[in-house]
């Protein structure tokens, strides 16, 4: 084994860290969905939650759930296809422990909002379906914009 006797100066280390931060920022920006697509995906998800919570007596709100699911799937498909055309392959499965934890926490949060908005709506609290839809739509839009890589550690960038 050989010893590395080469010393790195403080300015070289700072410039290397700055270039790595710039590469990370560019990667995050390239993974980000366009704003119009983010709005379509988020709003269709929120509309699906609203329709599900409003379908207390097996009425026509189920049609809203079906249409929202179709629009959501088309939006996600357009995002994946657009990314593939740009030469970026977005991850659909977590690759690290922090991504897995972030995804599980989001799934638990979204699941809790869905269950609570549905149950409260069944108890004739009329605003619960609106609140659940707004919470999920805004949260999904924020997460898709702020953390496109699915990792909360890389999504936190103060110069964004």
C-alpha cells in the first residue's frame, strides 16, 4: 500500500465542493417535471382524493375517481416519456435508505389523509373532503418540485 503524500489546499477543496453542489443542483433541475405537468399530476391526485371522500353513498363521485386516476396515470406517463426523451432516467424505486424512508413516510402521510378525509366525510363533516384534497395536492406538488430525486437530503438546496 502506498501513502498519498499529496496535500490539497483549502481553496482547491472549496472549489471542488462548490462544483459538486452545482452538479447536484443541475441534476435536481433536470429531474424536475415542468410546472404545467406538476400542476396536472398534483391536481388530478387531489381530485381523486376529493372524489373518493365525497362518494359516501356509491354515487357518481366514483366516476371522478376513475377519471382522476386516468389523468394521473397519463400525467406520470408523460413525465416519464419526457424524461426519457431528454436523456434522463428518473428513478421509480428507491436506491438508498434515505430515499426509502422518505417514500415510506410520504406513503404513510398520504394514506392517513385519505383515510381521515373519507371517514370524516362519512360522518357528515362536509369540509373534510376539500381539506384532504388540498393537503394531498399541495403536498404532492411541493414534493415533486422540491425533491424530484426522491431523496430529502439532496432536495435541500438553499441556492435553488
